[in-house]
């Protein structure tokens, strides 16, 4: 029976799915003998070979060598992800690891993203990426000051996206804790919810006037605010488990690996991917589908973290094109699906636990 949508019979889908899963696990071409021995198909080896040949003609499979079996093409992996991949059920241990991360009650979103990407790398055995997107309209929602010494203090800024940044400032004249308390109060009255281009000369003049005898603090604190807004606006990409790429033969070519590492160091392309992404769904970019260069032999899966309509960040996984999509998709959903709601609450994830059994894929 053929599907009008994709033109593949159920038998072809079963064969394609088996080849994809076998190639994910072993990385080797898959032949008709494997299909015959491991799939319950009511047909001969010759029929399976014919079906594999048709799948190759349709662009779903490739044959690396004349006498070898087949491997999935980029189109084959795309069909698998869109139509054949099964729901991955997280184990009790995996869910417990996520809950331990969330119970840590870490205050900064940046730190949560990094810890979540570390966990994603550990759970999937691929390289993970924490992405804090650019925020061209980023503002500060709260200022605080911390007194250190008569000529030293720290300015802390909490951004509208939940990030926290600080600047260590040295004063030209002695300053008291009371003066710093007044400074934070004035900043919270004048400077919150303003982007960098909205902070104008009248704001600066009013700041000096309200500070009175401590007006000498104004110039340095305004410069510090501009610097903080630039840092908050810049976006960040942090990579976890980079060494895991070396476990896969796809990255044995040092030239190709170095090119990919160079791309990871240039965060702009990854920031562009997240900024162009719309909605809360997981994005799966396979090979040349990605705008990131040198990704032809790789796949990138990432899930944005959205709260109150704003993209706060994203957690991603980078690996070979034959990555275990079911596990990667399940892990990213488990990690990111509740982070926005759980920031600062210490609540736990519930559901998705396979009754303490080992990880499995279920229909």
C-alpha cells in the first residue's frame, strides 16, 4: 500500500527505517542479508534487493561501493526524521539527572544553558551547544551595587532576558555604601527598560543631578552600562563534549574536522540559525540543509527555550549525519521543555519515565 504523500510503500518504509537504524548503530553499509535476518518481511532476498535499488533510485539510499550494501542519503535521513523516527522514552536515571540540574536553583540563565548542554553531551554522547541568541533590543530590568572598598564597587545588571552581568568599577573619589545604595536606586528609576541607543544626554544629565554630591560616579557608570548592554546583546555559543566528535569515523579526516572546529569557534553562523528560527519546535538540520559551512557530513538538532514570547536561548546537539535522532530529540525535549518555567522555582519534571527500565524506543 502506497502513501499518496510520499510515494513509498509500507515495505519500503520498513526497509529504509531498518537501514537507517542499523547505520546509526554501526556506521557500516547495510545489505539485504541483514534486512532478511532482522526484519519480519514476507518476501525473498531478491525482493529486498529490488526494493533497496528502488530506494536508491528515489534518492533515499546511497551505495558507497559497487559490492557494498547501502547507506542512507541526506534525503533518507530527512524522511526518517520527519516520518519514521519513534518516540524516545527517557529512563528514570536520565530524568533524575535533569531534575538534579533544575533543583540546583542556579540564578543565571547563562549558567543553566551551559550545565544543560553539558548534560546533553553526557546523555547523547555527541557534542552539545548552548546558544544565547543576540537580543538587539536587550534592556536592563534591575541594577544592584555591591560595596567593596572606598574606591571599588561592583555594578550588577539583570537583563530583560534573565541574564546577569557585572562590572568591577574603580572610583576617582571615595564612595560610601550609602552612596552606592542611592546610585542603584537612581539607576533603577532612570535606566531600566532602556536599550543602549535610548540612553541619551538628558538621561545622563538627570542622573548627575539626582546623584548630587556623588555626581562624579555618573560618567563611569554610564560607560559601564553601555559595556554591559553590549555584552548582553552580543550572543554566546558554548560547546560541550567537543572530544566526542573524535569517536566517530566521519571525523577521521583531520582537514574536515579542523574546518568544523573553526566553524564552532566562529559563533556568528550558529547565532544566525537561532535568530532565524521561529516557534518552539525542535529544528533538525541534516547535512547541506544547514547554512553552517562544512556540515555536509553532520547534523545539528536544537531546541529554543522560550518564555513570555521571547527566545531566551537554545540547547543543541551536533554529531554525524547518522546520529541517534530518537534519543537526541527526546533528550532535548526533556531538557528544554520545562527550563523556562522552572527558572528559580526548583520544581521537577514529571512524566516521560519508563518505569525505571532501560532507555528504549516505543511507538
